[in-house]
């Protein structure tokens, strides 16, 4: 019942609408219009005002015809940069962007699957359970949309997030926590040509700290990265200040702490050695989750994939998503792959068949018996 040509058309239409993080307004308005036309109850919040976006989170609800618990389907409306002027093209059953932009399958592939399933239900007057739809803003900007949801308005205690790369059939049941670390190294300025020995270079101190760290892939559960390094005034001034932004992720909370402490100690040791001053701020971006393979939602998704002829796979991921935030708000959640590949790069692509398959999955779940 999935309309393949419509799925392609709507995906191409969606990705052409610019919606980089904090600029989701136009796309948000389009989706609200389409959900309204489908007859769903619509609510939009004020999350955009709180975080500086011109869009807001969308809440939509369809009562359905079956007396069972509601189930949430969620995806995010924002894309990473460069996402202005996306020009998609279909060649050989694969959709890519033919300009110097990302494609935007992350996460408009999830949105098109939900919208197509709703259209099929409405067109065919199919019996279904209560369906709740949550489309968020600013997922790519630190999960700020889901962090600012009005959870008292959310009806569902279970959710399927459609926001993972990889083959359709992949069910994410374990995801990491993330710590964000901001280091500020304060050195001492001096003339670099006349009296450099009287200065303390914040860049040199920070570089020494970083060079002593374990970074990138730490083990099969843990990663760490230096994301930003800013500092310096001019070449003739010994750098008085440097700011470094880093992150740590781990599926294991103890390992998260160990790696975070290690990176902080490297900076403490370097600043103490050279007489610099360190200001350090560690903040948790999101918590990990670990869903049992025996979880009712996991079993249901596995059964649905088998029923539609797609091999299911339960696995973990190194990426955070709105699923982490939903889980922290007492919503049982799984994240499923939509088939998007090489996300956050100019080489991003998705197979047409993946869009069709994930739409079939969403439809079958909406038509569930219990």
C-alpha cells in the first residue's frame, strides 16, 4: 500500500526546504499544514523562543480505532550544515545531493516514513491504534528540542525514534551518554620577539595537554574528541588564552567518568607545569540508555520487520539522539535505522528502497493489534 512514487516525491520536496538547526520554521509550517490536512490534532510549543529557533516542536495525535495504548513516532526537522539549497537527484535507485550540501536524509527520511504511513491509513480508512507524532527542532544542536518538550502533553509511554543510519531493520537498543568539556587555559602575554621567555603560551600549554591524551576510539564502548580549539591574538604576542571544547561518549557510565577525568588531569598537569591557570567546566549532554532485548517494544519491532521480509538486527550505537532524552523522561524507546548513509557529509545518500521499507515498517506498526 505504500506509494513509492509519492514517497520519492515527498522526500525530495522535504529536503529542498531549508531547515538547518535553528532555522526550521519554514519546514515546521509545511509539516503542520500537512498534518492538519490529514486530520490530526496539532499542537506546537514555544521551544523555539527558548533556544533561538524560528521553528517549534510539533505534537500531533490521531485517536485511531483500536482501544490500545498510544505509541509515539518521532523524528527531527533540523539538518546539519551545509544544508541550504539542497538539490536532490535520483540515479540508479539512490538519492543524493548534486550540489555541495548534505542531503538531509538525517532526519527527513524518518519524517517522510511517518507521513506516508499516515496518508495510507487515511486514504484506505484502515483501523489502527492511537498514533502520537513528535517532530522536534534542534536535535543536531544538542538535542535541545527534545530537552524542551512539554512532557505533560505527551500521551505515550512508548516511542519509536526514526533517526539512525544503517540498513532498515536495525534496532538501536543501547546508546551512549555524553559529557561536554570546556577548557580555558589562561597564560601570560609577552612580546614574542623581544621577551618571549616572560610569557606563558596558552596554546603551547593546551597543545601539550592534548598531546598527552588518549583520544578518538578509546575502546569498543568509549570515544573522545577535541572538537574546537581557539586562541591567540597575533603572531608577535605570546598567546594569553586558549579555549578548547571536547566531548566524551561511552555506553558505560564508569568509563565515561574515567575518560573525562583523564582529559581534565592532562590539562591540570600541563597548566601546573608551565604556570598557567585552568578553568574547566564539565556538563552532561545526555544520559545513556540500555533497552532489554525482551522489551515489549523491541519484540514488536522485531516481529514487524520479520513480517515484512526485512531481517532485524538489535545493536548499539555511538551516537546520541532524541531517544536518549525521551528515555530520561520515562518513555520506553527504541531508535530504528531509516537507511540513510554517510550522514553529516557531502557524500550522504539513501536508497529509494530504504525509504519504501521504513515507510512499510511504520505503517505496519501503526496497524498493530496490541
